[in-house]
């Protein structure tokens, strides 16, 4: 798997992501500066977390206008894989590569803690190494992770099976308490219709090492590496 | 230009006379501004320097002690840890969010300016009485400010401490600590060199914010504190993040001769200190300074404390490579001057010389005060005491503001960014952060028990150092060095100066005994509002190292383990939280600090952890033994049954030092090893079940304990 990590000014989880990708694929990802436009040869484009442009406008809104985004759009149109985590998810939404919006957390406070996610389908390249219905743990760290879309869009996402992860209690049940940022229908991550683009708020890349508290995030990257092995 | 204006700038009559002597003429407005900030308490340490000189600062692993932007210690494998703690108290009272945020930004710059990538932030916070309506607003702003800045720059906030006490009602303390990692052979210093070398300004543009912040931080607050809001700076963590990346990129080249951040007193202190340390002169052309406001005077530009700015002396001809890096990161870059051989700072603006001051006397003739000291009054004697009711007292103690769960606070700080946080806040006595690409890990903590220091400054400050050492030890790490952040009241009051002198003596005693030198620090005086000082608060930031992160031990006990108390039976109730919260007395002497025992017990614990077989370890501190046990059970989500033991309040709630509780698979083996080493030890009980069963047979359910423990912050902040 040849992965590229896109670095916008203010992105700050690019090193975490590089560690997770290299651990799974044995190959160091290429760091792609946001002014670059040549993404040839990359199987997977990752937009990691952080505060691109300080999140001073709307989260992800400035980065969505960056030169590299046109190339990412072209990569996606060619059927390439794209993963956006946290700020990366916000950027994908602002770029309209994924539908909906990420609003301020319902509590209006930054949330940094482990959450539990239910894997809603295991037949995608991102989730192939999980079981459907499996509950995994992942750290979250965001101020704007409250997923919002109109009911028609939500119904379509559900109907087409494009919800990848939901916030749940440790036993897998959907509860209001487990949905700490207030996301519509407890949605933590969504897929594009061809299931090659995944955006999610929590950070599987920060849970890939037993020493750091667990490996629940590792199968996501291992699944990708296996699917995209070249 | 006269004495009255000088007084308004914070210079007293003597100091102004000294200015006139040095200048041989009446200083200009800008010159007077430069003298006043350089000679402010904040920049000159004029009241504290005579005492700080007595601190131990040497050890074979110390690369740079106090005097640089931060302390530097070797941690093995060719690496150095660079760290410092610094206060931002006064701004945080006036404007809590920006005060705290810029406190984090400032300490980050002190660390990355030396070539380190920042890998961890910690903090030490003191707030007023929770019942005071202002406290909630200040807690909210400070926590949001620390999170807002740290989360955005992408440096994990991994630890800290919080106390509440009415003495901080008008004067909260915000002490921020940053730790960074650099190759030991690539440390960048601030001493300028090379006459003719270009002086470069990078980062944010200069505005009128924070003018005379250093002077504000060197005076007490009166009722007009609110009116000082314009002296508080505004932070931009996004620019800071860019500045970190750009500076580290430039540091990978050989372009830099010297570098320093523009902190307190901005362009003035950075240029004066860099040139002064290097024994050269410096000439600045303010017309070249990037500005975000129009019509700024030389005085305003020299004293602005706009954030996220650095001053760099480059090698000749390196301007091109440096400019390209800063332009890539979309940061301002300007050559604003050069070094000279005159030994003077010359400031030009719009065709005029606005300042021309000899640097040596500005530094050498800075005021230095041997202020009178007076002993602290002895603490009130302990009055009659109620009998301890173990279960009830424990539930009340774990719920009290100083012991309640801090999860509400930690949950707003990104503690995992960077992908190296092995022990997050609350998981161990010290935070554990692995070094990227290595097995090495750092153990980090901040500690101080101000009520002890108020009761006995020497013993209380020694205790703060000992507790930092113990917290690092309890994870299995080897303590290496500390940074001290000395927060006190008005030094012109002899009792306050006596507290300061006593605290320095206590720190020195403990550092020497524990081989735990002071490598950096910061002094914040005049922490008073309307004449009422804070509790003396010498906050200690401790750093230790573990050869293998996998060996780090946390405090969470698991079911089926023996709990063993090491260090002897506690008995000392003076200044304990039980005495304050249950008996309603702030009285008695603080626990004595026996540093020989501290070292013996700690070295034994560390050796046991290194040998394996210690599942969890927690030092006995605030609240005493039963609270320590409760914290280990809550963290591990297990109950325990405690065996026969004394029923005295002093045993369960005394805050005697040099004690640890260990959770081990085989308590008998640990007792035997302790006996062989001559260390008192006692088997307390065994973990398991859903509740904590006390020796008298009473059981507290874990759920009861947890709900009591977790109630305080949400109730205070979200009611």
C-alpha cells in the first residue's frame, strides 16, 4: 500500500497517522504538502487530524480550498481510496466529498476521551479486518464532531449502508450518553457511495499499540494494507 | 521625562537615579520604557536572584541549567529533554482564557527555541474558593484556554494538578510546563555572536497588545484589576504551530547562530538578552518590523508583547534559506537589524535614533535587592479532634475539591496527540510519554502542597520536591531534574520574603539529598489582591526517565492483588486534608520530610518495579493512606478487603511522607524483600469484589465511592 498523508498548515496528527500506516503496511507514507498537486502512484490519500488554518473560519473550510484538494477529488473520481480523520473528516465534508456537516459538540466543550464505536459493516476496504457489529474503542479529541445532515440525507446514508461507525455504549447499544458530541443518529463515520472514501471523527491511529492502551484501531489500517497491497 | 513618569513605569527613585547615571542624560521615552521592563521584577528577578543562586543546579546529566530559555538534561540514546515551567498568573486573573492560553504558548516557545520538538504539556493550577462565584468563571476560562491552545498546537496535555483555596480568590495561579526532545548535540542557545550578522524577526506581526505586561506582572492588583485588560496578550495557537514547524525546519540547517522567543517585554528583552549574553552590540531598524497596526511608536514596538514571535541571529548569507522556510509556512520574515561591536543597543525608527543604551550596565547595574525577611508565624495548634469514621470520612474526602476527580478537566485536553502517551492523566502518579522511535520514556509530574508551605516554608517546599520525586519513582522511572515555579506575594513584605527564602532553602535541601537538581525556573511575585497574599506556592515540575516505556507502572489495581504499604505506619495529621475537611481545622505543622528515608524507600520501590512483579504503585499524599487505596481501586475498577489495622485517624488519613502503596501478586514476597532491605512494610489487604471492605467490616460500594469522587467538577461547572 502506497499511502500519502496530506499536510495542511495546522494539521497536527500527521505523525500519529504515519506510525499507524507504517505499522500496518511496512512502508512509510509519503508526506504531501498542501501545495502539491501530483498524487500519482498513491493508493490511499489520508487527511489527518489537527486544526488546519486554526479552524478560524469553519473547521476544514479553508483547507477545502487548497490546491491539493482538486487532485484528491480527481483521485477519488478515479476510484482511489481516501481516509479523513477528525479535521480530515471535516475537510472532506467541506469539500463535499462526503455529505453533511460537523457542528460544535452539543456540550460546547472540547471532548478528549476514549469512545466506543460499533462497526456497521465489515465489507469495505476500511473495515474488512473487523466483524460487523464489533465494538471497538478509539480516542476522540475534537470540538466540532457533532455530525449533522438533513433527514433525507441521513435516510439515504442509512438506506445505502454508508454509515461506517456509530458511537455506542461498551455493550454495543446506541444510547444518548454514548453519543457525547450529539451526532445525528450517533454517526461517527460515513462512507462515499463507492465505499472508497471514509470520514470519521475518532482516532483509530492513536490506538494501534498495546503500550498506548490498546490495538482496537490497528485492524482498520491492516485491512486497508491488505486490500491495497501492491 | 522625569521621576514621576519613571514611577508610573514602575521604577523607584533610586532606580531612576541609576538610569540617569548610566545614560549621562535624560532618557528618551523609549529608553525609559526599556529600562523599566528590563528592571521589572518579572525580567530582572531583582528580589529573588540572591536566593535563587543558592539552588543546586548541577548533575552529570545536566547539559544546561538555569540561565537559558529552559533546562536541558541528557536522557540517554543521544537525546536531551528540554523543559521549564512558567507562570501566567496575573493575565489569567484579568482575562482567564487568553491569560492561560498565552501562558501555554509562551512556555512552548521557551522550549522549541532551544531546538526541541515539544512532546508534552503539563500545568499547575490554583483557584479560589469554589463557593466564590468568580471561581467558576476563572476555572472555565483557564481550562478552555489551556485546551484551546494546547489542543490546536498538537502538543498533548498529559498531567497537572489543581488546588482550591480562598487565598487564591483574587489571584489564581496558572503555571504551564512544556517538555521537548532534541538531539543532545543540537541545542540552540540565545547568545548572539558575529559582528555584522543579520538579526531576523519571524512569526506574528507586532501590535499594541500586551504593552508593559511585564510591569503589570510585577505589581499587586487593586480594585482596578479589570482596567488592566489591555495589557493582556492574545494568543494564536495556529501561528505557534507554524512557528514550531518552521523553526525546527530551519534548525535542521546550519543557518542559526542564536535564537530566542519574544516573551515578556518582547523585542526589548529578546534583543537585549541575546546581545548582552554574547557581549556584542545590536542595532535595530524598527521600520522593518512587521506591524499589524499603523502609527506605532518605537516605545510601543519595543514593549509590545504580541505573541508568537521569535528573534534569530543568522549566519551571514543564510537569509535566503531562512526566508524560504518561513515563506513556505506563511509566516512573516524580516531582517530588522544586525549585530555590532559597540556593546550598545541602538534603536532607529523613521530616521531617528529612539534609543541608544549601553548593554553591560543595563544588565550589570540592574537592581538587586536583599529584602528583609521575617519568619512565618507558627501554625495554629491542633485542637480537639473527632474520632475517625473511616467509611464516612473517606467518602467525604474523595469528594472534596482538592481530591475530587479531575476528569472533567482532562476530558477537555487532548492527551493523546503525537501517538506517544503511555500513561494518560490520572493513570499513573506521573504521566508517561514515550520518545518517538525509541523505547525510552519520560515521566512527568507537577507538585506542590501550598498549605504545607504556608505552615512551614522550608519543610513545605522540601515536600513539594520530594513528592515530585516520589511520583516519578512510583512509575518506575528515575528522577532526573526539576523546574521550579515560585509563586509568592509581595516581596516587600518581610514575611512573604521569608516564605520565599525558606522555600528556596527547602528546595535546595531536597534537591541535594535526592540528586534532583533545578535546571530551570520562574518567579512570580506580587500575587496579591487588595493586600492579601496567596499561599506560598513553589510549584515543582519533575522529569524522570525510563529506559523502556513498557516497564512503566500505573496506579490502577486489578482484582486478586495484595495491597502493601511501604514506608511505615502513618500518624501525622497536621495540615492534612482530613484535619481540614473533616475536623474543620487548618492547623498543625506539615508532615516532616526525612529525605534519607525518602530516598531509601523510593530506591527500593524503583528497584522492585524494575525487577517486575509490581502491578500498580501509588504514593501516599493528599488525604493519606485510605484515600490512596481508594484512588487505586477507582482507577482499576475493583474493590478490596482490608485486613486488621489500627483504627486511628492518623493511620488512615495522616499525610506522612516517603510512603507508597503497591499492588502485587505476592504480598509475602514483597514483605520479605522489604524486611531484608530494612524498610517498614505492612500487608493491607487484597483486591477484588465490588466494594471496599474496611477493617471494621463496613463496606463502601465502588459505585458510592465513584459517584462521590466524580461529583465536584460537574456540579461546580455545569449546575
